């Protein structure tokens, strides 16, 4: 099973549209959003996909929760998700609560922990736990805009960059 990981979209609708097109080309329909969606317009762009959203520190607009519930279902937006995909225990959170993130890593309970917040791509191993941050699609620019495609069966992760359109 291949899944898409994205984070920190910060209402950058052009980059989200580019990500949706990329996921379609990859045949990916299951996405995990690692937080800082910001507003309901992003949720609407992802309406045709199976998405679980971690609530980030910038996800303060009440309409965001309503949009997620309407388009993706109840309990699809939370500070923390414990998921089981293809038999792998997965933790999904934004990562702004650093203590919680570190506790989850130290617990060794998860095969994968997916988070955002730092706007920096990472793929690290801590014992049997693999921790992936797909980077950011919007917001502050530490790195180029990116997302991650992960094949859970093989463990192969690819970080793909979104080339932003230049405004003239």
C-alpha cells in the first residue's frame, strides 16, 4: 500500500493542487496530513481522497473542523491519531508538542511516526520506529516545498518537491 504524507500546507492552494495531481499520477488515494492545514479550502481540495488530519498549532479556524467532518468524516481531525495501516502501527501528529513527540518515539510502540511542524524533511530511525516529516507545502521557507510518498510494503520513501509557479 502506497500512502501520501503532507504537512504544513498553510492554505497554499496552488501547492495543494499540485500535490493532489502528483498523488493522482502515483495512484495514491490515502493521505495523512501532519497538521497546519489552516483553513477549509485545503480540506475541500482533498475531498476526493481518504485523508486523516493531525491538528496543528495553526489550525484554529472553527470552520476547519466542520469541513473535515463533512467531507472526510468524524474523528478525522485530532491532535493525535493511532492508526493501523497494512498491519503497521502508526502515530500521526503535528509535532508542536515536542514532549509528546519524544515520548511516542521513546515508547517503541509504533513502526512509523509521521509529523510536521518544523517545515523540514526528515526520515530517521530510532530503534524499530521510523520517524518521517514530509516537509512543508506552504508557510515559512526553510526548504523547497515537498511531500512524501511511502510504500508501506517495501518501506521505500520518496520525498518529492513541488515546483512553485513564479508570479511575474
